DNA sequence: GGCGGTATCTAAGCAATGTCCAGATCGGAT
DNA sequence: ATCCGATCTGGACATTGCTTAGATACCGCC
C-alpha cells in the first residue's frame, strides 16, 4: 500500500496516474512552445516515460489531442459562465462574445488544438454536445434577451450566427494588419466590441 | 533549342518549369488526399523529382504552402468578383457571404491551408493586402449599400465583421451536428442565408 | 564553336516523429 | 502464493523536413 507515497515521490513503479499526467504535460508544452512542438514523444518526455507509454492510454496521437481539446472546451465554458454571471443583462451578448475571443487570445495554442479537433472529427467533443454546453448557455442568454418572443428555430440560428462571429473574430483579430485600427479605436477590447456591434450590417451605430 | 519539345515530352533535361509544376502537384494532392497527406516529399514525388529538388524553388515547406495559399486567395477573389457581378444589389452582402462559404466548402483542404498560412504569418499573403483585394471588394459593396452615409471607420469595422461571420460560418457549417437543422431549413444554401440573416441578433426576422 | 559559370537537380544521409512489437514489471484477484 | 492482465520499456521501422556534396545541362562570353 505505498500508492500514496509513490504518487508524492519521484518514480512510482508504474507511475500511478499517467493519462492525467500526459494531459497536463501536453497542455504545458502547448503553452510553453506552441502547437508545432506538441509531439507525442515530447509529451512522453515531459511526463518522464518512454515514447510508447502513451499508447496504453490513447489509441492515437489524435486521441490525445482530442482529450486536450475537451479540456479546453471545458475551460472555455467556465469562462463563459463567469462572463454570463457578471455582465449586465442588456449587453450580455457582447460580453459573451468578448469573453470568447479573449479566451482564445489568452490560450491561442489551446484554442487552435480545440478547433482542429472539432474540424477533424466532424463534430465537437462531447462536452459541447450535452445539455450543459456553452452553446446552450448562449441560447439561454439569447432567449432571455428576446423575452420569449422568439421561435426555437430563430434561437438556434441566432446562436449559430453568434458562434460564427465569435470564432471568426477570434481568428481574424490576431492578424497584424489590424493593429493600427485597434489602436485608433481604443485598444483590444474596444476593437472587439466595435466589430461585434457591426455584425448587423451598415445600419447600426456605435453604442 | 529543344525547349518546346522537351516541355511537351516526358523527361525534360532539367524539367522546364518546376515551381509551377510543384504548385500544381500540391493542389492536386490537397484535393485528392487532404491536408495531412501534403508533405514536401509527396509533392516532389507527384512532380517526378527528387525530394530535395523543391528546395531550389522554395526556402521551406512553409514557403511552398504560402504559395499554395496565395493561389487559393486568388481563386477566392475570383469567386467573389463573380458573385459581385451577378447578384442583386439589395442582397449583395448575403450573396457575397454565401459565395465565400461555398468556396470554402468546395475547396475544404485548400481553404484550410490558406487559413493556416494566414495565421502563422500573422498577416495574409500579399494578394489580400493590395488595393485589388477581396477585402476591398467587400468594402466597396458595403459602401454602396450605405449610399455614402457611412464613415470610413464604420466601413472598415463592418467589413471585418462580415469577414468574421463568413469565416466562422465556413468552419462551423461543416459540423455534422447541424445536419438536421440544415434539412429542416431547406438545404445547405438556405441554411447559410438563414444564419447570415441572424447576425444582427434576435430582432431581425427572415426576409 | 568551345568554355567556364551558374542554376537546377540527384544521391545520400541526419535527426525527429508516429507507431508497432517483444518482453519486463508490477498490482490485484483467486 | 500464484497467476493474470494492465502498464511500462527498449528497440525497431517507415516517413518526414532538411542539409550537404556532387552531377547535369543551360547560359553568356570569347
């Protein structure tokens, strides 16, 4: 019964809880060296095991990446829930959008892995599929904003549109060519809000 | 002076015009086998040269990809110009958006390479930067739609917002989870238009 | 027309990667 | 105590990006 001691010390017999250690290592590499450095062997190295060890916990490299992406989606959901809790009701949509984009800017490498997995699998990891997903959160927000005066279809479409805008902004706002514009408009967050306010077309003026 | 004959025949002395052949080969592989199969060596193989040959025309693998991406952006611009020329004025914005997304769906692998390059380089390939870019086309469209009643700042912001929406939709609309919704709404194109029409928020109703 | 220079291409090789396999090691159920 | 199955290692293989040394064939120049 030396499991506890082994976990706390240096070299457990069989390692105790690799899988989780691998995920932690992967995220660490991602944040430290970017997505291109995220090789299976590097993850194993970081976790202090042989290059073949991960294959007992993940079928594939892509399965490891999927697990990392899942973790990312959960973090994103946490961020959105916080934004949801602390924003004024009348600017909830903008607040969620800004929170989404700022998450992607704070974790660029992770966001990239998340999205790559989402594309490759043709569907998002489970967390974005269930009843407590961030997507449902957005729908609830929009439903409330409309005061019930909206069909489920329009709700779904509006939520998708919001997601499109947020994701597009997350990727486009990193382009260097918009740096002068950002400054002219008063900083990063002001830029995000401004773009989000122009989604409707040419009519809407700044709030 | 056997250049012409050599170009038409099987094995030119030095190959005639590699670089272009490499680009063609890259696009071919991309469309046939997807982005993960696009290795430098595979491109060289497809073009019938040694694995080291491409290095006399491209400094890097990434430089090859950049050239491919540039070609993609040019094709995209062509598509947008066509849509611009053949759409009704009052639904120009939606038409451009649909054309954008349909291009990305018709060339998924190419679109992915284009966007990867755009992200890695922090700025888009040149073609999207000059005065004849697709981005300027969108701005012109929006300027016309507003009848001159819009500031340059609002114009720029609206163009960016449109781009965000189009890109987001391009990536999100491929998710399998929206398939039932697509059918419920009347097919792919109807789905695209519907989402684009909901960009403004919960107010707008379908046209 | 011959000559050297230069751009282009090949051959061979290096380190790194994803993946598999044979065996070693260890925990836990019987 | 013993065996089983899960976990980990060491070694190997094919493939990849990239480099270097040397071959090949076009070019301008005399």
